C-alpha cells in the first residue's frame, strides 16, 4: 500500500473531526483560498472529497490589496472556483499596520474575515514546513511552552468557525508533487521572496541550510512543536485543577492561593487565568503582574494590561 498523499491525509483528518456529529447535521466547510500552491491543493482535495464525505464546501478569498496583482489573484480564484463548482466569497479588507506591522495587521484582517463566515470550520493550508518555520520564529522570539506549540491542527473559536489545518503533518514536497500530478495552476506572491520579513528569512535562508546538514530538520522541528502542544495541555490541566480551589464563584483569582504555590505553578495559574479572558503576556510582564498581585494592598491602584484593567479586591484579582 502506497504512502498517503494530501487527499488521503485530509480525508482522515475530516473523518476524525466529523466523528460524533449527527449524520443528518449539515456540515459546512470553508476553505481559505489565496490562490497560492498550498491553498489550491487543499481546495482541489476538498472538491474531490465532498461527495464522498458529504459536506458542503465554500471558499473564501481575502483581498488585502497589498500587491499590484491582488485583483488578478482574485480573478484567478473566482475563475477556478467557478470551474470546480465551489461558491466563493471575495472579502476585501483594509490592512491598518500603524501599531503592529504589516504581517500582523494582515493576519488580524484575515481573522476577522474568517470569523464572519457561516461555516462550521475554516480550513487552512499550512503544512509541516510552515510548522517548522513557526517553531523557529517563536523560539527566536523567546516563546515559552505554549508559544512553541506553534500551530494546532484544530483551533477552537468562541466566536465564529473553528480553524482546521489538515495538512499540518504534510511536507511541502508532497503538496507540490500533488499539484504537478494534477496539472494545477496557482499564483505566486512576490512578497514571499522578500527576506526582509523574518519568516521569509527563516524559510529561505535558514531552513535550507539546516536541512542540508540535517535532512529531517523540518520533521523534527514540527514533531517538537507537537510535543510542546502536549506539554502545554498538561500545564493547562494543572492550572484548571488548581483554579478549582483558587477561583471564587465570580471568577476572581485568590491571591492567598497564588502565594501558597511555587513560583512556577503560580505563574502557570496566573497565565492560564489571564488567557481565559483573552489576555496573553510575555514572561517579564507575567512576573511583574504576579509580583504586584501578591504585594499590593486592596486599595492599590488598578493594573492596566493592554486595554483591560485588573484590580485586587478583598484578596482576589478581578477584572475592573
């Protein structure tokens, strides 16, 4: 029996996600479709699987308008979806990068577009090489266990569709081979070749050198990210157990319980508690917050975290 290709991997992933759903329930999947190599292979595989697996399929093209060819890319995606019988939503977004940089602003614009789609899940085409690149990028930024978990196969969203990455264990070489075998056409974004962007530098200048010396480098880095994800889950489970005694009925976090824990467990619990409110901080900021939480009297001024306000009231940390 031959090695599984992209379509087989996607089919196995989708069956696993569909397990437990009522057979009669509508299953609405939306492919994020840039028109590039990876998303073209993803969409082609989904088209070949939709009748067999019984899901409704749509596609979403986010038009950032950042490149002179953006309109041509949108036209390419429109024509391809029409040929494949896939309803396409073309979402034009404004990328505002004043504070966070162009890449981050573009990602935020895409996330907002994803959240607005009437689907059970948005399928993304990130693959194993992307995972290795993300791991390296976060490692060099000093990320901890949760950050080094990189991308997850499934990211649950409290508002909007979940994000699914069925190709995350598939190397790019297999994706390219599939595209050539099926004579697919795709567009190329010239910004992907600009090594001024950190991720491009890692992908184009660093990973090839690592792979030349260590041929399994991408697979090893991706596997390490998977292990980090498992470790992060254990840390979250530990924090949840400790929160059962440390949080009151209103969700406040006991400073007395925090002080009774070892520094590592206190940081873990506080990080978990903040994350439940959508607040994520780096290690230095976390240490500062913990110090303030354990030392300030109840009358201490509020602590500002981004646009949120945290205060200590009757021995508990609460959002103001």
